[in-house]
């Protein structure tokens, strides 16, 4: 305990010293100063650009912050509203979609994974062991691929007979199954890989009939703070909008030639690795999903049945968090996540997952802090690759050790008496004001308002700014609707003499993000010039 207090004291001092260097934006709360200090310490220690952090207690989100930069060049602060590349966190989402099919009776964990996709392949396996691989073995990374021996296909590409570049996860999976052999007998041992979860993605899509990201998004739906939007990401800069941060490679990393024909002509000779060394389509359900820290938090809460409506039946969630018995003795493997018994003679389990891609580092943990107590959930999304410049250990890259666990310790230091009494946060101070990010979301909300309330917001509006408001004026109804510092206002001078406050942006933003199908390429030239 004394060591923990000394550690937190150092973090608080470091946090104070870095306050100017590392911007922070969110609904600040002095009680959560240890969380702020731990997050800033991580950014400084490992040279990371930014991190979004969400802390939940039970079914409530009690703290959320953006630390550091979403865009270093424009000095834009990050935010939990931003949608990050999830990397390996995608696998828990994919596992949940698979387990929905299991609990509905449409799929068995012991079913042959080959039989479930064979009708779409058009060839026989060149390794008969493929026929014996089960869905459970794909979920537990024990199906036969060791990527230290045979290359993992996810995120890569190949040139087909017509000279076209193929990089979709289903295409990569089919080619891998056609040309490869297994490195060990299915079920013999654990070996982490991405290809198995692309196989699960293919199975889920064939049975359900919808793309995986659509399945998950429709399952989640919009709720307070979370749009519930989960989508496959893009790496082409012109396809990335202000809803995402910029992604940064390890400091000093060499630029690389992009995947052929990924960029329109004239193709750049080299790009930063997060913008063309791989594709998110190629990572698919194994690492290619994009979502906000709020949406990840709501997903984790509802996956466990902590928040209603639960995504799975209690017995299905129990299967997911049960430690699987693997032949080589590997411990703590669940179905799509890591699972640890917290105390002997209890059923309390700590569950977690993490992920890494060039330009993204992600992790979440959910655990009771006392036997049988409510869960504390911490979600962290980083828009950078890990550096080792100031790390004496040098070689370890473990987001749980380096960030998630210190954040959980910081919550513990705050004390349950304090954090358990916190209400759910509001949504009026979660986007930095007067930034391109806020402008993007304001335009999105105004577009959504026109779709939802056409009788009031009628005709072609005139857009403008006045006294800090960004507004649109609708002459047909003599109506102004505008936003200022995260709040929405309505002004109808023929009806009311005063400007009327309607709501915070956060109250409507989750629904607007789902319902406005707008892809607005922004700052593409800046991104592609990096």
C-alpha cells in the first residue's frame, strides 16, 4: 500500500508537470486526478500521441477523458467520442456475434469450421486436418496456425490472375486455405493469430446473411454517450474523416511502399505504415473494426449483462468467460477474450482484451473490486505505436501492464466510497470547442436535424457564425438552429423573443452518428502529405 501511494504521488506530480504538454479534454473531476496522472504518465513515458479513456462502475460511465493529441500537426486534442481502430479488440466483438448464433441454435462450438465455409471455396483442402478444426478452436487460437512458422494472412494482399490487388478478409482467407498447411494438429496447443477470427467472421456472415459490422451495430443500437456504431475501417487517408484521430507510427519508423493499387494514381512512393502497410478490410473481424471508447464500454457492459439489454443470455456469457482447457496447459483463454479467476472460492472473474496495429494500441478490463461486487470497467484506445525510448525494460509491449492496470490501480486509490457515488457523466464537454472535430459533429447534427424535423428545418438553409454560435437559418419557417460550446440552441424570433436552449450535443450525437449516412473526406491532402 505504501508503494502504491508513492507511485500515485509520483504520477500526480508528473501529471501536473505535463498539463501544458499533454492537453486534456473532458468533464474534469478532481476526484479522478489519479486517473488523469496515470494516463499522462503513459503518454509521456512511451511517447504516444493520445489516448481516450472511459471508466465505468456497474452500468454507469462515471469518467471519460481525452488525453494528448488526436492530431499533433493541428494540435487537436483527442476525445472519447472519436472512433479508433480497435485492432485485437475486434475479436471480442466477433466472438459475441458467433456466440449469438450458438445460443440461437444456428451454430455449434464443435461444428467443423471447414464444413461451414466449404460451399464458398470451390476446392478441397490440401491438408486433411482442416476438416477437423472446430469453431471453438478458432475462438481459442488453438486450431493449427503458428504465425512464427507460417505467415498470418490478415491485413495483407495478393495479386490475382487478372492483375488486381485483393485484400478483403474473405479473399485472403480463401487463398490462405487453398495454399497453406497447418503447423500443428488442431487442438494441440495455443498460438495467437488473426486468420482464425477472419474465418469466424466468414462463418458469422454466411449464417446470419449480414456483414459482421452491421450485425454488431444493429445489435448495440444508440444509447446515452454511445452511437453503437461499429464499422470496418479504412486506411486510405481520403476515406478517413474527423470522426477518427490520426494514427502515428513509432517515432523514427521508416516509411514503406503502400499495398499496390491501394491509392489512386499517381500512387505515392512511400507512406507511413498506418496508412498503407496493411488494410483494415484485410484484418476484418480479427482486427479491422473501428468504434469509439464509449461504444466499446457499452459493448463490454452489455456483453456481461451489467447493462440492459444484455447482448447474450447469462449462460452464454458464462461460456465466454469460462477458462478453456487447452492441451498444452495454456491458461486464461476464454472465447474471444482473456479470463482470470479473481479470488478462490468465488465466481468473480476479471475479463480483458487488448490489441495492437501499427498506429493503434487498445485494451479494456472489467473486474469486481470486492468479492461479488459491481464491476469496474476501464477502456483505453491509443492512436499510436508503442515506443521504447524512455523504457528501461526495452522489449515489453503490454498495454495492460503499461496503461490499463495503472488506470485500474488509480481508480482503486480514489476509493469505492467516492467512485461508486458518481452519477453517469453528461455529454456537453467531451469534444474540444472551436476545432475541426466540433465543426464536423455540428454539421453532422444539423444534417440529422433536417432529416428528423423537416417541418421546422425546411428548405435550403443559410449557414453562418455569430457570437460563438455556428448556425443554420431556415427562411421558410424563420428558424435558427445553432450550437455553441457543446450545447444546442433554437431561435424563432416570431415565436419567442429569446434564444432557447434545447439540449447538449451529447444527447443527440449518438443517434445522429448512426442515422446520417455521410462520409465527408476532410484534410485528405494534409494526411496524404504526412
